[in-house]
C-alpha cells in the first residue's frame, strides 16, 4: 500500500510540477503566438475567425512525459464588439490525465480609435482520470486496492482582460478560479484520495514593430506565469512576420529551455506551424526535446472585421505596386524636368546668340551707313528724283528684276516678292537706293504706266490675317499709330502701311517720321516704300 501512495505521489508530482516547480495543472503550449485565444479568453476573435488544431509532445523519450491535444474555435460578432469561443483539450501525464471543455464570451470596450479594453470569461467542465493499472507496485495485489481507472469531474472558470493601445498590448488572466476538488476512493476501507486544482495567474505583453512598408514586422512577446505557492516563470519570444505569410519565432523559457517556431500560410485559408524546443536543465540528457504541431483553418470571414486580413494584404501589395509605379513616374517626371531645364538653357543660349547676331547686323548697318555718308555724292535725295534719267534707270532695273522674280515664283505664293527683291538687287541698284537715304522703292510689275501712281509707307508684312491683326494691335498700343493694309500683286502677303499718297515727297516724310518713332524696334524688317498704280 505504501508503494502505491509513493507511486501516486510521483505521478502527481509530474502532473503538478516540473523541474522548476512550475505548475502543469494547465497544459503548456508554445503556439499561443499563432493563436492568442489559447493564452487569454479576452483575445477571442482578435484575428480571423478560425478552427485551430494543436498537438504537443513534451520531453520526447522521457517515460510518462506530458502529451497535450487542443481544439479551439473563435470568431467575433456584431462589428467586433462581441466574440465567442470554444475550447476542448486533453492532457496525459504518466498515470494522470485530464480533459476539459470551455465556452468563452468576450466583450470589447472601445476607449478611442486606437485603444480598447477586452474582457473575456470562460466557463466549462473538466474531468480527471487516474490509471491505477499503470502503476508498477512491489506486490501485484496492491494495484487492486483501487479500481483500474477512476474518473472524477468538476466545473471551472477562467477570466481574462487585455488592454490595447495601437500596436501595444498588455493583458492578464486567472485560471482555475473555482479551485475544484476531486476525490478518489479505494475498494476496501473507502480511504479518500483528494486532488485539488489551484489558481494560476498569467501576465503577458507585446508590441508590434513595423520594420518596412512591405509588411515585414517584429513582435517581442513576454509571458509571466505564476500559481499559488509556486515560483513565477517567464517566457520570452521574438516573432518575425514576413510579407509572404511566413512566421519565425525564437522562444526562451526561464530555466526550462529554448525553442524555434516556424509557421507558413499555404493558401488564404490554411496555415501550419511547428515548434522544436530543447531543455536547458537536467532533462536535456533524458529526452530528445519537445515537439508541437498546429494546423488552423480560417472561417467566417464575413462576420469578422479582422477576417479580411488576406484581402487587406492584397490591397497593401497593390498599393505598394502603385507606389512603385508612382515612384517610377515621378522619376520620369524629374528626368523630363531636368531635360526641360537643359533645353531651356540651350534655348536661352540660342536667344543670346540671336541677340548677338542682331547686334552684329546693326553694327554692320551702322558701318555701312557711315561709309555711304562719307562718299562724295553730288546730288542729294531731291536731285536724284528730279533726274528723270535716274528714276527711269531705277524703275527699269526694278521692273526687270520683279518680272524675272515673278516668273521664278509663278507657282509659289509663299514668297513676298516686294520684300525679298530688295535683297536680290544688284550692287548698283542698292547703292542708288542707299544714296536716297536708304529709301527702297519697289515697283509692281503689273502696274499700268498710264494709271495713277500711288505710294505706301510700309512698316511690316504678314502672311496671315490673324498676324496682321495682332501686329496692328501692338503698333496701336505701343505707338498709338493707326495703320491700313494692302495686298501684294499675287495676293500672298499683307502689307501694313501707315500712310498712302500719290505724292512721293509726302511718303518720304512719312518714312522719316516712322523711323524716328520706331524707338522700340517693333516694325517688321526695314521700312520701305511700295509703289503701285491704282
């Protein structure tokens, strides 16, 4: 009989304590990092609604080592304010085993947009079993003092709360709050053997760090466990969540061991996880470590605001792709802006070159005028035009040049013969014209010599009527000068003039006047006199 009680004491010692005197009345599991509902009833429905299957074999190779199975289901209701959960577990430790089932209800109090307080309560029933036929006694008759297996049942309650502020979480949970007492009896003297549950208290905290914009996250998790009359123990975890739905967790249990957890999502609904732990105490030489497997299936996505996590990740990936395209476009825009700046610099250099060329041409004109002034001329402007011979020579030469030019441009209306001809005159005609104080008089070859002669003081020429209107508006605005328009003989250009007259002398005076008022250099080309017959 004494040996039986000694064996039971050893069995209960394994069931109630381990080498660090931490209570095992509540089975330990490492996959609370994957399913927070295992850790605290107030965390039910916090992630996606899911069905979770878990198996753990602790201290593999050690006789009578614990084995645990868990099945949980949780989901949120009413826009994440309420949540429900179901938990069923089975734990075997040597000759002692237990089974339990709990129903959980959670309420979330939203304190602000980024903080809330969760309350969770679990009510359930538990059953304990002692397999007396597995006890090895000195005398075979001693094991028959008790039934081969005795089952006792009771009720239990767990309560938890969790405070969340953004990515920070702090929670606590009380287990075995009813402290159920289970009794066993022998077959002869009804001597009672009692087994009592003691209260357990856990405190946990975590923080989620977002390491980059693509979804790579790191979460340190700390859990402190304690029970009545037992020394507290803590777990430390560092969990890395990769954007490709892959999780790596490093775990350390104080004075017990350390482990590695890997988890991966196979598709949008199914995920699997595995943990391997090595002992850091005297059990290291007695076992090959601990193993834990989990499979969870996501369900009820329509009722859970967090159940759209996969869709949110897809949207995030799409946003990341859009951001990358936006960056690419912004880079292109920046390149175009740089090219535009370089083109602007090049254009400014061209404009500067044109200005220099214009200044050079003006200097050449001034030098030419100075050279003409220094020439000894016997006749001034009036004497030249008084000379019928000189006028006939000029008109004859001009008529020949104009006729020749019109034959060349018979099928081309894009050339202003009255303007271009002054550039095509030979040196003698140019010289004669320059002697007449640079007045250029062009005669229309189609003029009937018997008709009345009319002279125009031309200040500009345009091909489009819209350009004519704009030019006249500018001249009116800058010089307050009213102008008129006449077309050339082939009607391909519009000639803008300030004054027309049958008197050449009045037009020459008008030409001098226009040269003086053109202080802003607005008139198009050199001022000249256009001669025609009305």
